[in-house]
């Protein structure tokens, strides 16, 4: 059975992962369009701030809350819609605010954290935060129980690890012993330089104060003071999110192009999924150059003679030259994909060829879906 | 008239910042531009910022370090990791090597990143400033004629370049604030710095390139160089050859006869394959041409077309080819 069809039929969560620019968002959207058409109440979540998903679904814009794609739009694209399709775009900052509101003992304390400048900087700058919030949003949507299937793409991470380790990275940071060693004396002393702190910490604080200014240290102190007592909640939630991703409900789709760099990333990602006890559902190989005929071609000698011949011969030389160029790419892609096949069994693969049209609307997504579910 | 006039124009300021979204081939363009500069007698340094360091691989050289090393004759490279720039700054300015193990721990680097967003970017740009001033932070002497910066991917690029401009929540106090002013002067001086953009002829990369180009010009006030478009399918097949493999049986017979003259036996299957490849190439070329038109409409700078490489990977010979293309098109600018 086609692996994409299989997981779409049985799973509640599909996570699309892969290197940047290989078509994660489009793949996620195409899977969601097909699942919705076939009767599932589906949500598609994108991390990509570009408006591409919105416009391909015929929507003006997306927000952190689900927007329904109307039946009319499906009908206009000639698609019968038996289920529902909702689309969201992750807003890291507001999702983080929701998390803080949930775990703060009082709303007042939550508001103090949300207004804190150090906190505001975290969601924009600490790498891994976006990934964590994506998983948080996924958990919340799943727990709400409103959807049969949630399809989500992942940020274009430089490194697959970023995404898998994100929740732990954030909680580790918030609990960091190094930071506490440096910052706690400052926190305890209420912002003044402390008498009992160690010498290195004092030297460090002086430098940090000179570099970033005292007000930033005050913000930090206030942030960590307000965060006290919330770690357990954070950690428990991070554990729940991890457990959900490792459960029977979730499956991962790895997307790659046949180019060497993205194949390496996909291979690595597939092995990391295994180590992390996450279910690998399917591998989508996108944008493979087409192969026609047996590519036997001409010898260089024949080519040279054709190129210096009459008009028909010169035409043939051009055509053979063109074919030979493609054959070089075909052989290279074959080599890359063979290496991939040693790590990921071919029966989990799905091919989406280089298409003549781009998926800029529901029609286009349906065409991609036809390949994904073929 | 000097025939290399326009190549010199292309290479004019010393600092070239190469910008573009991830996966469009910024590093390849940086390397090709470096070769062009080296061919014209310049000593070049390519600066990779916080990346895996794929540049030396293109030149078949060893992995880069924080100090420049020669990758190929006339072309030097270095990889500036933000963590290294931060550690160097703290060591040189505050003699903090004593606790440097702690300072380079990931939690501390995370802390500084959050506490002072933009600081690491400023320090990386500071490293480039030192290169331009012909010295390193620890007093070593450099003499690069051309400095090419392989900028971080688009998402981070604007934040990276705007960090010293105080547009973001960046560092607002202390010595760093003053040092940032030198960086702004460097970036906004058209005689010192130019920014090139790299794109692919696809919908998203074109849209992002137009946005990047606008941001560079309107918000960052950095001089605009060229736009490089990577991966364009070349015109291998002429129109008459394309027509010959369509349904015209007379033309197909002509091809079969031409093949027979050089002992090449072609059956219908072979001709169909030739036709399919020709059709595929021409349909991809049409799609690319449409996106190129959109790019041309959206930006003011000259566009340099770089070909899709039908080769088994990208290494020095391919970079040489791209450098040829850049030189040739620079002459026509």
C-alpha cells in the first residue's frame, strides 16, 4: 500500500520534516487537501511565515487560530469535499504567551513575565523556541479533539536535531546551572552587587553589565524570579509532547530532493527518528528529473561527426547532447537515491516528479496529492 | 578602453555581501565571485558566517577556521562562528579567558543572545571590519583586496545586517554601541560595501529576493550590486531540432537517416525519448523565464544568469565555469 495513504488513513498527526526548500509546506498542504476531500476533519499547520500556504488554499491570510477553507473553493477546483479543512500559521510569540498563562500560578505573574523584555526576546532569538512552540500548538490542537487529522510542517532547521531536541533545549536553558550560578546571586541581591557571590560571578556580571547595560540584567533577574515554580509545569508538558509524538497517533514524513545535500539530511533525519522512537511513516522524494528511454546515446566520435554534418545531423547532435546532459543528472540522482535506499527501504518511498506546473492553488495541490497518494 | 572595465566595476568596493534564502546557492556564487576577483589579480577573502563551512569543500580544501587560510591561489577563506566572535571579543576587551569555558558554554551564549539580541551579529560584522582595516583583533596584519561575505540565510540576514543600525532591540549601551557606528559607516558607504542578491527562477525565491532587495535598499541603505540567478536551464536544443522530434514524420525520418550516416541506429523509442527530454527542458525554461520576468520587474539591479549544472556535483571545475559566466556577463553590463 502507498505509505502516505496508509498513514493518512490511520494516524492523527503527520509531521513533515526535511531540509529547507525541498517542499515541506506544499507536501503538508497536499496531504491535508486530500485527507479533507476524503472525509477527514483536517487541520494543516504551517511554520512558514510566507503567504504561500494561504494563497494556495485561496485564503487571504492565516493566523494562530484555525481558518476554515470553504467548500466553495474546493468545488471551484473541481474537488468534492467530504470532510473539512482548517489552516493555521504558527505564531511563536502568542503560543509562548499561552504556555506562560497556563503555568503561571496567578494571571498577574503571567502578565509580569509576558511584559518582561528578556522574555520577549526569547521567542525571537533563542533557537529551538519556534520548534518547541510548533509542537506545543500541535499538542493543544490534538488535545482539543476537534480534528481527525493534523498535518504540520517544520521549520527549515539547519539541523534535524534542533527540531527533535527543542523542548529539552528550552527547559534546560531555563533551568541552566551555569546561568543560575552567575545570575542567582544577582537575583537574590535584588539587583545590587552581592557580598556572598563568588569572585568569578562578580567579574562576569560587571562585564555583562558593561556590554548590555544594567537594565537588561534587571530584566533577567525579574524574569527568572517570576519563573520560579513554573519549571515543573514546563517539564511535564515537554514530556507529554514528547510522549504524544512517540505514540501510535503520530507519524513522520521526511521530504527530500534527489540533491546530495538534502539526501544526506534526509538520511540523517530518518536515523534520528529511529533513535528518538518516533514513527517514520514515509519518504517523499521530490523533484526527481524525469528519465525517458534507455539513454543509450551516441559516442563522442559519433557526436562530433553529427555536429559537423548537415542540418538534420546538427539537429540530432543537439537533441543527443540535451539527452546526454539529462543522463548525467539522472545518473547522479540515481547514485544519491541508491545511498538513501540503503538507509530507508524503498517501499516507504513516494515520488513526486518535477511537474510542469507549480502548486500555486488548490488544483495544483490536488495534482501533487495525486502523486503522493498514487 | 580597458576591456575589463565592467568586471572592475562589478568588483569595485572591497566588501561584497552575498545575500539570499537558504538553498539558492549563495556559497556557490560567493566562490565563483572570489575566483573572478582572483583572476583579476585581487587577493580575496571569503567569509562564511555561522555555517557548516561548505566553501572549502568547493575548493577541495580543509575545513575552515576562525583565521583566514588559503583555499586556492589568491582565494582565502574563514568561517566566523558567532560563539568564536563572542569569545574573542570577551578575551580581547575584557581579558576573560580565565572563565572562557563557561563563556563558551551553550547556555551562556544563549543567554547573551537573548539578553542582547544583535550582539553576536555585531561581533561577526566587527570581524569583517577588522579584515577591512587590514588587521585582526589580536594585531595580526591582513591585506585583502576583496572581502566576500557569504551572509546568513535570508530569514536571519536582515537582522544580521541591521544589528549595528539600532533598528532592532539590539545593544543600546556601552562600548558596543559606539563600535556599531563604525560598522554602519562601513556598510552604508558605497565606496566600501555592496550587497548582491542570489535567487533561483522559482516563485518563492523570486518573491523573497525582491523583498530582500527592497529591505537592503530602503531600510538598510546598503548599495545594491548584482542579482545572480542560479540553476537556469541552458538552451541546448534549437527550435528546429525541437520541431523535428514532434509529430512530423518527415523530420523524424531525417533524424534517423542522419544517425545512420554515423552508424547510430535510432528507433521510435529513442526518438520519443529525445522528444521528451527536449519538451521537458523547454517547459522548465518557460517556467523559469516567467519567474525571471517577475524578478526583472521587481528589482533595479542588473541580473546575471548562471546555468543549471548538468554535472556530477559542484567542485572547482564547476565554479570555474560559473566564474567564466560571471566575467562574460559583467562585460555586457
